[in-house]
C-alpha cells in the first residue's frame, strides 16, 4: 500500500538570525496511508498550520522532504502542487470568487489543471453534475446555481468550497481550521459535510482544529503538536475512547507545561 503522504524531517525557521527568529517546524516526520483522516491539534504556534502550509508550498522548507503519492513535491511551486491537493481555509471568503455564481465557481474547480482552452460556456451535462454534488450538501443550493457566491452565508460558502476542493478527487485534502470562523451550529453542519465528502470520495485528509472535541469526534487518527514537533499520535479504537481530559494530560506529560489555550478548552 503506497503512502499518500510522507513528511521526512521537516524544518522551518522564520526570520532566521534576527531578534524575531521563530522555529516553526523542528523535524516533523509523518506518514499517511490512503484514506487516513487525521485531525491536528496543539497550542498557538505549535506548528499545525505551518505543517499544512509546508505541504501546500506556501514557502520553502529549510530541510526535509514532502512526498505525495510517491511524487517528491518538496521543490515544486505552490501552483504545481495544486494538482495533488485540495485546500479549505479558515476564512470562508478565501476559497471562492464572490462576484461569480455558484456554477461558475464550480466550473473553475472542475477544470483546474486542464490543458485545453478555457471555454466559459457551462454545458447542460456539467450543470447536472454540479447539481448532483450540491444536493449532497442538503442546503438547497442545487436550485441556486446562478446565485453569486458573495450572497451566501459563511457556512454555505465553506460548504461550496469543500465541494470544490474535492471535485477533482485530490490526493490529499487540507482543512485549515475551516470551521473556526463559523458559529457552533454552522460549524457542526460543515464538519458533517466534510466527513461525508471525505468518506464518499475515499479521500485522505488532514484537518487542523482548535477544538479538542472535534479532533476526537472526527477522523481515524489524531496528532498533537507542540513547539514544531509531533508529541502524540493516536488512531483507531484508542482515539475513539479519548476524552478532552486525556488530551490535556497527554499534553502536560509530553511538553512539561499546562495547555494554555482557553479557546480550545471552552469550545
């Protein structure tokens, strides 16, 4: 079974040699099997989003290797990596073009990486395809294909962004605190949609979250990071039995400090 993701000895320091020097990744090693859905938690500055940014190619890493589905993408540009990856950000505004309709946004996602000239006409067949996918969301958006995305609520936008990120069945789906900007009820709905999209498309996914309960409830594997390292990695039945108190104890044991992030405790 070929690994979908291999991260080998990843290092990244920002502002090297200055007073603001910050070690963000300190030798991260991680392997994901096909179908793994990994949740990532940790305090502020633990290296969670930095890990996702490293995979996505937002900037170069100082040392280490990133291999996706057997291809070494460490030195590829962000643009060239896009064919392997789907990504949903924290801000619902980021993943979609507000002034374009739902179907136009979906057409862009569906044709991403296609060589042929970009025809703007959306065919009847394509429209039916988008409708089918939108129906899955259970938000009534399949009847609003011509609605401008900017008119949708944050939760609806995030749901559409998720669909778009999964349309081309990426090798790896990256969810970077993608429910953090939503109210609890909407966040729960978007997480439910995420689970569904990942399961139905047999995707391999990584989800950064600040919510310990969500990290336990979703995915088959949980990783805790601290100071740029993975300090805890748990999966299967052991993960299912976890409680927030177990995670807090684990954090203290591995890091020697108390978990100081109220946002995580309260959510």
